C-alpha cells in the first residue's frame, strides 16, 4: 500500500478565482433579482437609463453635458437617454436661467419615489447577502469590499463589447 500523502490542491489562478466570483455573483443576481416579484409598477429601464438615474441620484440638478461626461457617453446619447426617462416621468428638464442654451436635468418627484423604492429593494438584497454570515465574517467581508472598491482599477472594456 502506497504511503498516504496530504495533497494540497494547487492554488487557483486569478482567472479561475475570477470565474468562481462571477459564478457566485450570477447566482446571487438570479436568486435575489430575477426571482423577485415587483412590489408595484416599476418602469422598465435600460442599462444606460439606470446609469443616468444613478448619476442623478444625488438630487442635484445637472447640465446635460455634465451628465454625459459622468456617464462617459456623447451628448446625443445622454439626450436620448434623458428623453426616454422624461417620457416615463422619471426626470424633469429645464433651461438654465443664466444661459437659455443649457439644458439642466434632475429627478422628478415620481423619479425620487421610484428611487426610494429601489433603494429599499437594494437594502433588502444587501441584508440577504449578509444574513448567512456571523458578525465577525460580516466585518471582514465589508472590509474586503471596501478595499476592492477603493483599490480596484476600472475594467478596460471597449464600448463595442457586450456588457454581459
């Protein structure tokens, strides 16, 4: 009989670990978002529309050029995105008092209500993710998430590459 060895599995490469992380995130997304029944009438939004709403989430009025810059899209794309949000009463547009050529945009009262409802859903999702962990594990997890958000570079993805 050959001697027993305590074989330690080879450490995973960064690519293998990244694939595992994406698998976990996909599972969480499916479990917490795709299977959830909407609590009320929630307007369907594209990824660009959601990004614009997040950028407007601070509540401050922003110029269209500032919004386009923060989204990293041309002004025409930001305008089309805001047009669709305006049609669903999620944002309001006004002309600047200082320069009538400048269009400013902000969340509408209806948009703020939708945003508050969305924030509640996100809070519930975060609690579901943390619930299986004990307090010490939560602390470590949150410290690691802080480090990831603080130190991770932005991914280099070409505009033509699909998001998913």
